[in-house]
C-alpha cells in the first residue's frame, strides 16, 4: 500500500508530469487511487487502535483490584468487572445514575478532590456495614497523556477482602500437601499456630513440622515472610 501511495506522489511531481504528459483524466484516476489508499490505511489504523484498546480493557477487566475511570464530575466512564461487582453492593461506594458516590461522606468530598487532582491522592471511605474501610487511590490520567485531561483512574482496595490462597496454585507453585495448604490458608487468615492445630485436629508439634516444610518449599525463613508471600500468591491466583 505504501508503495502504491509513493508512486502516486511521484507521478504528481511537475517535472515528471511534463515528461510523462499525464492527461487530466489520468490525473483524476491517480487521485482516486490515492484517496482510496489513504482511506484503507485510515480504516486499518482505526481497527488496530480499537483492537489495542479492546485488549487493554480485557486485561484490566481480569484484574482482581476494582478499577474505575471517572471524569471531574465523578461520572463513571468505565469500570472493570471487580469494580462493577463492588459498586453493586452499595456499601460505602455506589453507582448512582452513572456517578460514583461515597455514601457515608459529604457529597462534595470526591468532586472537590477531583477538581484539585494534579498528582495521585488517597482517600479513606467508610462503609454502611461498618466493615473495614476502602482505600481509594485517585490518579490523574492527564498527567501522562494530555488527551486524557480531566479524567482520573480510581483503584479501590477493599480492606475487608481477605484473600484466600488458591489451593491449586499452591500445589502447582510449591508442591504443597493438602495439610500444608490448609495450614497456609489458616496462617494467611491471621490464625495462630495453636488455633491452626485445634482447627486441623492435630498436635502442636505436627503443626510446627508442617510449618518447617512450608518454609523449605517456599524458600522463606520467618512466618511473617511466609504470610506475605502467601498473600501475594492469593492476590494473583484469584
């Protein structure tokens, strides 16, 4: 296609036209070819951009963290699957006629923050159910792309959403036994070794033996490091 267009451009050179004695009808035909070629290139570029945008949206839609794109008036322009599910709960955050609303905060808190948003900001949002709060990170999109001025990305961290490790992922990544998976899950939920032993119906020494095996298989040395690793695995596996 680019070769066809370049040939048309060369044929429009005055010296070349004089040498080749291009007739008006031939010239109009060449212009039509040029126009059609540009249109085809334009359509191809639009299709490529649309494909890229669709792929980007599909990737973000798979993310476990709720993500929204809103304007300065808090109008919701886009949200991934996790965000749509969270807003449907109407528990501190809600979608009211297409607008993001903080149901337990002053009506102007979000829009005032958006109006002054020049760099990422954090907001704490309490819930109607009195469960652990949300943390909102608002990032201005126009800071990196002027075409997106006035838009912001909202990433929502639900502090009440305690991740549970995916058993299949733990087995696949670290070759854990069923008992070690149960212990890993209990530790991630904040249970003590004594509570784990009681829940699993085993002795304290057996729980400690399982813990040592967890350290070896996950290349960790402390319980805090193990729990941090399990939390990361849970975030990605779900």
